[in-house]
């Protein structure tokens, strides 16, 4: 009987596969962490669970993220904060009216954040920030401040062009943010059970966001806009 034949190992291909796996690990760890943070909250999520869900050891996780707080910060940057650069570019080149820009802003926020698992981060921060001030500070710096600055820029555009009446921007910003916070909290609390018992229809987030934009713009728009708006 001839000896069994063992296929030769492709020594060129094996290291490439190992390296690809290594490069993928931070993303896999962040995906696993996002899921667990949203499912269980920050306090209840253990790094061992994150590593297990990502298919790596706890030691491997700590090679990339020295602590659970560092892992949380990376999740926020990857899923929310990292979008602000592209959003600012999009609004800098926007050609429509500022009312159209506000609608676009709210719709894009829902599609890219609200409708995704990342929306659960906002509820997590609101629920646990008093217990973990580090995550609250991260969220303030990475999400709240750049988000407020972007909304302020949009509103100021409308005022400058004569499309919006003079406004207290410090507080008008929250008029746009408040509906977004509401729909997130609804989605991650009452949303899963609303309408299932026959007590009423479930809230449709896209319809809600569109309706809120309509209501908001009625209050923002200048009742006597100029005949021709200056270019931005």
C-alpha cells in the first residue's frame, strides 16, 4: 500500500490569510462590542464576552483596546463620529434651499444612524453616563459637539440667506435634535412592543422624521422671504 499523500502547504498563501485575519480583528471586535453594548449596556458587557463573540482571546482584545472604555470610544468613532467629515463636505456643497437641507439632514441621520444598531449607543449614554463619566465625555466630544456645530452651520445658512427668521441658535439646535432623541428612545424601549397587542399602530420612524421636519420648518421659515436669496 502506498503511503498517504499530504498536499503541500502553499507557504506564500498561508501568511496572507493569517495577516488578513489579523487586520480584520479590530473591526470584528468593534462589531461584537457594539452588539453587546446595545443588547446589555456598558456596565453589563464583559470584555470576555466581546472577545468570545469576535472569536478571539481576551488577550487579543487587549492588544487593540487597553480597556473597555477604550473599546467603547473606538465603537463611537467607527459608527457615529467618523461620519461627520463626510456630512460636513456634503452640506458644504449642497445646492438646494436650507429647508431642503434640514430635511436632508434629518433623513440622512435616520438612514445612517437611527435605523442602524449604532442608535442604541445614544440610549446607552443617556442611561449610564452618570455611572461612567468617561463614556459621557467621549460622547460629548465625539458626537454632541460636532453634531451641534453642523446643525448650527445649517441654521446660520438659512438666516444668512434670508430663508429663516432670526433665531436663538443655541436653543434652536435642540429643536432639531429633540425629535431624533425621541425616536431613538422609542425604538430601543417602547418600539419593540408598541402595536403588537392591538392597542395601536407602531410608530414608523421614517414617517415620524419627515413629519417632524415639516412641523419644524413651519416655525423656522421666514414668513416674508426675499425674492432672491444670496448665494452661500
